[in-house]
C-alpha cells in the first residue's frame, strides 16, 4: 500500500486510549489491568498504559502493544495493511490516505473441518459457557456448536470449510478459520425471508433466536465485515427488509448509521433499532438476555410487531398503486 504521507499513521496511535475503553472495557486505563496477551493468563493485573508512547506494556510477560497490535489480535490478522484498514473503519475521521474501498476477500480454503466439528460437538457438555449466557440448548444442537477442550474455545461451524471460535477464558480472543463468511448468510439467497435481523456477533444472533425461534438473523462477526453483507445483497439480489441491531456503544451506533446509508444506496429498506436502549449498563443483546430476559423480550416484541405492521402496510400500498 502506498501512502502519500506515512506520518499520518501516527494520528491513530493516540486513539489507543479510546480503544482500551470502548473495545476492551477498561474504564480506568491509568490503573494496572489484566494483560491483553492471549498467551498470558494474568491472575493479577500487570499491564499498564502510557500516553507518552501510546502503548500498553505488561511488566510480567513483557508484551507491549500499540493500537495496531491490539487490532491485529482482536481481528486475527498479522497484516499491517489489514490492521490499518480496520483502524480506518473504527475511526473514520482520522485523516490518512488509504483506499476507500474495503474489499471482501474470498480466501479459498480447501481444508475440511467436518471431523473436527464432530469431535468438538461431542465435547460440548465439557463447558457451560453458552448455558451461562442463557442460550437455548436447542440452538446448540441446531447449529452443531462444539467445544475444543484443548484450546478452551467454543466452536461455531459456518460451513465445512469455515468456523468461528470464541474463547471461554476472557484472555482468549475470537478466532476464525477458512473463508470470511457471515453467520447464516445463506438467508440472503431466499427473498421469502422478507425480514432479517443483522447483529454484530453470533452470540447476539443466538440470543435473538432464544427469545424468538422464528426470527431470521445474520451475524457480521465483526463490524468491518459489513462490506460482505453489501456484496451478498447485490450478488443474490436480495430485496427484503433488514433490521440493524448492533451494540449499544459509540462504535456500534456509528456503524448502524453507516450501514443503513449504504443499504439505502442499494435500494434496500432497513430499520435501525436499539433493543437495549432502556437497559442501563447493557452493551449488547446477549448481556440484555442475561440481565433481564423479560425486558429484552418485551422490547423485541414491541419493535418487531411495529416493523411487521409497517411492512404489511407498505405491501398494501404497493398493491393499490
């Protein structure tokens, strides 16, 4: 990648403080916090942030990270080009010369994980991670979700060549293998699915299915993957309605507006909602499910009912034209 002014990269580095707060949930970054090194099971907080150098450093294992390092860990990429693109998506107002189109890459991978999935499914009873998150056990079987006891990660099969893994231990990060697919993206192939909810994570999608087993939902598996959603809508000529239900934080709300505008450009009608706006201290749909399932369900029924009424009225109006 060619940059006219490479020094502009430095404009991102001071944003590490915001990233630690908004993405890592560290409210007081000037006090020691648990090490962010996935390989370090930090029992006592041993990592500190310094705004002098815009890094966070662990004084136990020696790990030292800037903003791009943490993005690389969280989004599973060692490519600085990719890290920079992701940073530009998270912080779009930073001035830097990078390509404006964030392409969706098909990383064709011939590795077949089906035997691995079966082994993991057989070990799903070795962890109560999803049950603690109040995910319906029927959905665990429906999606053949498993558990890798050696990696201590829950395995979400996407297809035979792709999966997402989520660490049970908070020090472990989300990892992906295979092509960059979305969760349930095949729903876009069928235009009979005239209402689909779009969430940030698989856990949020499963949370919606837990309160309504008839809901159709797709997970982006990371906000930066919204470009793939747009690409598939065009590829499959999907013309139904989408409900954007991202996290209730600054980044989630920013992307919700951004994606809504992009969908409008494609001629796709979408609804931008926050199911958890009346639930203090709750960041995402799964947290809402854990904290107050009844309130989440009531919120969902209210919004979903009104959205369906709007869709029906729109159909009636089209018939009378």
